[in-house]
C-alpha cells in the first residue's frame, strides 16, 4: 500500500513540475563500457523521463557479452549555466533562428544498477551498485525546441553494495537518443 501511495505522489510531482516547465519523454540506445580486469561491453536501451530541461531520469536495461542482464536507474542534473549554445553563427535550418539550437552540456548525476547473471537467474550472484556520474554531451533541439536528438558519455564511479562492499571499476556509458518535449 505504501508503494502505491509513493508512486501516486511521484506521478503527481512530475505532472505538477511539468505544468511549470517543459516535460520530456524519449528513449535512448546505450553502450556500456567497463575497462576493469574483465572488460565489458553491454548494449542497452533506456526509457527517458525529463520533468524539466535540466533534470533527466532514465530506466535502463543492458545485456553484456557474458549474458548478464543489468537493470538500473540514472538521474542526471545539467545546470542551465553549464549548457553552452554553439549555434549562434547566424545559420538557420528553419526560417526562425530561435526554432533550433545545438548545445554542449556538462552535468552531475547518480546511478543505481542491479546485475543478474544468466538473464535474471536469481540463483546466481546478484550485484547491486550505486554511484556518481558526470554526463558530458551534445543535443540538437529543433521544431521550436519540441524535438531533441542527443548523445552523451557519462564517466561513472561507484560502489558495489552487494554481494560484498567494494569500489567498482570506472565505466563509461554512452547514449544516443531522442526526446519529445511538451510545454
């Protein structure tokens, strides 16, 4: 019952914020690279929710080359002061120069991942990790800033919480996605 109340509260908060700011919904393709002892590459997919232009939440799913499944959540904050518009050259793709923008941005975020061995086999080891990430990326807004195409890399540092408490290897998730903004 408490989970349902919490879910309703979160949804109400998101819709309240979306009435004041932009609200974005999208998806992204992910590429997860871990340069630790084993080395790992994991393609994945994310559903993206953005209650404002500066805050992004993504539910992630990855499959690595060892047949593990990774599900996770990322939350990134990109302060307005760290978004640099690099399209003020006078060139326009549309008749209105304010109808599009190309930006470089820097941010700070967090992640929480759960790795299951052998496609959600709960009998094998389950790894739980969390940490910080530093998204660096580009985005292209067009059609009156209603549509966005973006890419970013997010160098990440974390701590494995289970099965044993230890620092995890640095890793570098890369994303390419698109988002629809509702004002």
